[in-house]
């Protein structure tokens, strides 16, 4: 089992037979929306960077 935190970049690759099996499990309603990279300003990504990489790694977001 592989658990990925919200906001982490990840990808899956095929095996030598061009085959992959994946199961997505969610807490709460099953919701999954793919976001193509880069998404450095996405709230999930900035939260991940802040929580796991430290405040210095989070990109500066311009005030609206």
C-alpha cells in the first residue's frame, strides 16, 4: 500500500508488460481531480510544501 499526501507530485509507470493496476481509496466522498504540472500555486500544493518541505519552499502567492 502506498499513501500519498495531498499536493505531492507523483506518477505511475507500467511494468515490462505495459500493465498497471491501481486502486484509489478516499476518506469521505470519492473525489479525484487530476492537475497537470506545474501547479505550484494550487492550494493543495502550497499546503504540501508548507507542511512537509517547510515554509521556505512554499512559493510566494501575490495578495489579491
